[in-house]
């Protein structure tokens, strides 16, 4: 009796996998994995945009950067996946053209981060926006998006860990199990581990930024350390195929590189730059091209010695502070024009 009761408890407390991973909408096949990724992108967009505006940036600028960063991130994610699963696409008897079939699955988060960063860097350069400020604004939303995206692995019954007969064991269908574990019913739910780790990482980044007002890329550096640490551990217990870099799986090696680079970036930035950037973009609040409304109205002429230094020198511009949660801009100077908030409220 006790044996059957114990078995029943394990079955009840195990994590079932969804019965479906996609559905039809007319001629289209909608995959839940794609919906999870889309939901994560929307969250990252909303949180990042609000934080960017609170730092004094324009909403339109954030959107311009994100519109390029997202597709470049997808391209980077695919390139990384193909590069780390080379035999699947260019091995004997394989069709190399299938490397372009992204709708069949196969993207990598590390590649998405690298590709997205390159796209964002290009647009920031063109727009006169500080990439450090953009990255810091995006960091909490980015790691939360990665948490939500891991739900897609649950729907696909993929990327799970080794056998686990405990209460958190994840039920996997026989046709989804590795050949050496055909008789094993439940596995470690790595999707849940990473989802939890990333969600807590988001809260930690928000708290740190609110407490210490980090800038100059320090928050994105901490993101790299937090995400890399969790991924290094979780990657080590996964059962899916991976090329090896010495004793490490490929993604473990990349995660370790993320941790090292993040620590170095934080240390260098903390040594060279304190606090936050005085402005985040040329056209934003306090930027070097910012002109007070009084000047535009003719109250101050170009020859007037009282002309605001904000129009001449961005580093001397009026300071701006705002809590991330507020989503607005609070000027330190009573002379800061109310019009500076125009078109920067989250829509």
C-alpha cells in the first residue's frame, strides 16, 4: 500500500508536458514555441522602452533601435545554432539549404544576444544614442524575455535534463526521449530551472538599478554575469547533443565567456565612469542638441549670454533623474521645459 501511495504521489506531483505544440489557423501553422518567443519580445520591448524614456530618451529612438535589433538578433540566433550543429546541415547526406529553414526550428539565445547587440550598436551610432544606456535599459526586460521563451521548450518537450523521479520530474513522451533513456518517464525540467533563474535575475537587476542608479553599461554587464552563471549550470545537465570545447559543452564555454566579459566590463566601467550618463541621446532630454523651449520661442537669442548651456555642451546639460518605475522624466532644474516630455510617454 505504501509503495503504491508513493508512486501515486510522484505521478501527481510530476510535471506533465503539453499534449500539443502547435495549431492551425487557416493555412498557417502556429507554434506555441514561436508565441512564447513573441511574448518575450513584447515584454522586453515594453520594459526597455519605459526605462529608456525614464532615462531621458525618446520613445521613437528606442523603437528605431529595437526594430533593427530584433531581426538582427534572429539572424544571429540562427547563425549560432547552425555553427554549433554543423553536421545537421552540412554533414554527409544533408541538405545545406536547410540551414535557411528557420521555421523548422533551431535558434540560439547566445547568438540572438550577439546579433541583436550588433544591430543595436549600428542604429545607436546612426541616431547619436548611447549604446550603454540602451543596453542598460533593456537588460531586465531581456532576461525576462528569455525566461518566457523557455516555456517554448516545455511545449516542444525538448532540451530537458537527465532522469528525475522526484516531484519536479518532467514527463516526456517516449518518442521524445533520448535513445538511452527510452524506459525513463520523467526528466529534470531544465526549462523550469532557467525560467525561474531568469525571472529572479530580472527582479535582481531592477532592484540593483533602482538602488545604485547604474549606468555606462554596468547593468548589462551584470546581466551577462547572472545569465551566464545560470546557463553554465543548466547547460551541464541537459541531455541534447552538443559539440564539446574541451570538457565543456559549446554553450557552457560561451556562458563562461559571457561571465568573464561581464565581470571585465563592469570592473572597467566602474573604474572609469561613476553614476549614469548625463544624457542618453543627442535629441533626448539633456542631450547636446537639446534646445530649451524658451530659445525656440525667441525668449533667448543666440547672442544672449544667458542661453542654456544645454544647447552647447551635452555634458554640462541640466541633469535629469527618474525612477525606472515612473516612466516619466523629472527635471532637476525648475527651468526645464515641460515640453521635454513630449512624445516620450510609453504608448
